[in-house]
């Protein structure tokens, strides 16, 4: 796992360095060379406007037209002065500074001759204008144009050199990166072969231990541990599993012994329970005989109860007849008492009359 980063880090570092170098050159072109070229192009455009408006001033025949053209010339002159100031802020080296000084110098000479041309044009002195233009102004303008072109070509050459150097850096960086990749691939192959050998050796040792335990059922066997890598951790885990399995088997053996002892005790208890069950069966037979005798006794009691019920019914009937006799006797006594009472009344009245 560490081989890939070790092989790729140098390639990335060198590639990053070459890329930064190329980007630095391109950034320099973008921030200095290209803005300078754009400014020089603007100078050339304004210089062209000065020349065009100056020629138009020469051929113009109206004063207001000449005044308007002079205003255009002045605006272009001011623009060129400002652009020269921008170029001074964008200078790259001493050569660039020298070219700028030359541009300013020839442009100042051109402007001084231009003033003479415009003065002669305002005076409508065409012969003088032709003489100045042919002898000094046109050559001065050509010199300004040539210097501006040389200055522009210098910046273009710098841009081309930066681009070519960036291409060289990119090509060199690509070859170096490929070289490092090839070397890294070779190293990865070597280290991979060693790693595969070590992994195979560890797996074979672990397989041998597993097969031995499976064939011999020898749970004291442990897998050899080589190093602290993944295979070592797997071997440690396997050894821990076998150790726990061995401990569980030991516990199972102990529990089996305890179960065997408990089974013996259970057999003894079962014998005792069988004897007790036999005794209980005899007692149950005796109890059944007693219950049978009790049933016979209960039958005799039932017969006696039936006779007693018959006698009680007869006694009740006799009691009812005696009640009727007593009631009749009481009635008779009441009649006798009435008769006695009536007789007593008659005797009392007879006594009163006598």
C-alpha cells in the first residue's frame, strides 16, 4: 500500500515544480508582456491618428476644419503620453526601458517637427509644408513607427520565448514523470513479488495449522504469527478462536462428568420411587377393599332408612287420627260445659224465686 504513494510522490513533486515553472512564465507573459503589447498597439493607433489628422490639416482649406483636426491631434498626443506612462509601469528589463526611452525621444522629435507643419498649414504656406514634410516630418514619423515596431517585436519575442520555454518545461516534466513512473512500476513489481511471497508463506502456515487441527483434532496446535500485518492479526484471531474452543470443550467435558453423576443419583432416586410406588399400590388395594365394605354397609343403611321412612309415615297417619279424636273429645267437653252452664243458670233463677 505504501509503494504507490512512494512512487507517485516524486513524480507529483517534479511535475508540480515543472508546472509551477511553466505557469510562472505564462503568468509573467499574461501580467507583463501581453499588457505591454496592448499598450504599444494603442500607441501605434494614436500615432496613426496623429499622422492622419495632420495630413488632413494640411489639405483642409477652412479654419474651423483645421481647428477640429488640431483638437484631434492634441487628443491623440495626450493619449500617447499617458500610454508611455503605462508602459513605464510595465517595464520588464533594461532592454525594455531603453526601447521606451528611444520611443519617447523620437516621438518628441516628431512632435516638434509636427508643430512646424501645423503652423505652416495654418498659414496656408503649402510650399513650406511640402518641404518640411518631405525633408524632416515624414522621416521622423517613419523613425517613430520603426521604433514602435521594434519595441513591439521585442515583447512578441519575449512572449514566444516564454511559450517555447513553457513547452520545453512541459516536455521535460513529462519525460521525467514517465521515467519516475517506470522506475516506480519496477519497484512496485519487486516489492509486490516480495509481498506476495510473504503473504503466501503466511497463508500456507495458517492452512497447515487448520488442516492439522481438522485431521488430528489437536486443539493445542497454534498458527505461527509473522509480523504485525493483516496476516499476523488473522493468525492471532485464529489462535484466540482455537483457545476459546479448547476452553469450551474443557467446560463441556466437566459438565458431562457432572451430568453423569447426576444421572447416577437420579437412577438411585428412581429405584426408591419405584419401591414407594409399589407400597402405595398395596395401600390403594387395601383402601379399595375398605371402600367396597363401606359400600355394602351403606346399602344396608339405605334399606334401614327405607323401613324407617315407612314406619314414620304410619306414625304420622296415626297421629292425625289421634288429633281428630282429641278435637271431637274437646267439642264434646265444650257441649257438656254449655249444658252445665245453662243448668247452673236455671238453678240460680230457681234459688232466687224460692
